[in-house]
């Protein structure tokens, strides 16, 4: 799906982002937090279409860590839109032949190794004539039949093209209902031909450990933290904590903590204020060798920390 070929209209919300500091999550999905892993390839695009009983959010994402606390009255599914999906959900590997389904609420920790294209279909609680979900508040992974998955993708392309090029057609309630029923029937077929992955992609023990670590670290943004202290707080060994982070976050404990501190420091620089200096901020967050810090910061954000601080003053 070529999102770049779409045009914004009265029926299509379309936004592209070129600056990581301007990126905002999808408001429809409640609480979400994204941490980019490679700003040099940061070019997300998001398209949103609202129908009568469902909303469609199509996005080209970016290499990132994504924490989502889904809290919806109805249900949702997330389907890949290309055959190069590379992601991990709550520590479980996902590929282009699988999709995610949820009815209700669930926490989700996602690692995207690179940019992916995916669609989130958010169904209203008024949609009650489908027998898709047997369990509430459980994030479920399913293996899709490729033919049915391809049909759903084509249906989404059709709807987005109408919303972009001929938005006046969606003003007609009958035509809008026809498009919606077409997509719902395609999703019916997708579910009926799918196979369960024999697991719920829930916040299992590993994901819970990461959540506890994040909560502990977030209350101590400038503190010097030691591996044994963090492992004790999570009630595991240092080795287990490292293994869990590699499984869920795709990196070691040291790298994960350093990455988090860099982003916290960047937020402080962007906030600015009288008397704020790069050297003071760096030392406060545990970066004492300023030349090495500047190199690391530039490699992570593609600009010097002094440039970030100068932008805040502008």
C-alpha cells in the first residue's frame, strides 16, 4: 500500500512525521508510548478513515519500542500490510502471516526492528453480530490464511482510495454502509480460515518483569542504577533480567538503561529554561565524559545536544 500516493480529504486524515519530537501516538488506542531506535530512517505516515461502526488506522511505522495500553469499548485487529513484517509482541515473534485480535483491554509491549506497514481496525461496541472473540481482555495471535489476508488488504486499499480521491461518495450513507459490509465480510473470512497460535500474547512473566523495571527506573531518572539493585527489585537474577530484556526489548540491560537515559535527557533539553546547559544535563543523567556523550547523542539523534537545546530556545 503506497501511503505516499494518498491525499488528505474531508474523509481521510493523513499525516506524515519527519521529526521524532512531533510524533504523537494514535489517540483512538488510548495510552501509547514510542521510543525510536533509528532516527536516521524516521519517516512514519498515518492515515485514518472513520466509517459507521469501525475506524481504520493505516500506518507506516519506524524502528521503535512501543508500549500500548489498549482500552477500547469494542474490539480491534492489527493486520500486516506487506510481507516483510519484523516485530516482537510481548516477547513473541510475529511475521506477515499472523495478525493480532483483542476484545476489551490489554497491555502490549512491541519491538519493531524496522519500518512496517500495518492496519488497525477498531470496531465499535455496537458491532455485536460477529462471533470473532471468545475471550475478553486477552490479546490473541492468529495465523492467517494468506488468500483471505490478501483480500482484507485489498479491501482496505479500496476504502482508502475512495476516502482520498472521492470523499463525496462516503457522504452517502448507503455507499458507506456497502463499503463497511464488504470489509466486515472479508474479516469474517479471515477469522474463519485462521488458525490459533495456541497462546495468548499476554503480558507473561517476562513482560511483567520489564514493566516492573520501567516503573522503577521512571521514578529515578537521574539516579545511578546498578544491575543487582534492579534485579532485586524485579525479584530475579541479573542474568535473568538481561535475558528477559533481550527477549522483550531486543537489547541488553546496559544498553536499555542508556537508551532510556538518553531520551529522558533529550526531553530535558527540549524543555529548556534559564541556566540549562548541556554539560549540567549530561552529568545529571550519568554521562560524565562529555565528548563521548556528544558522540553517542549525535549517533542516536542525528544532531548534537547543543543543537537540541538551541531549538528549545527558539
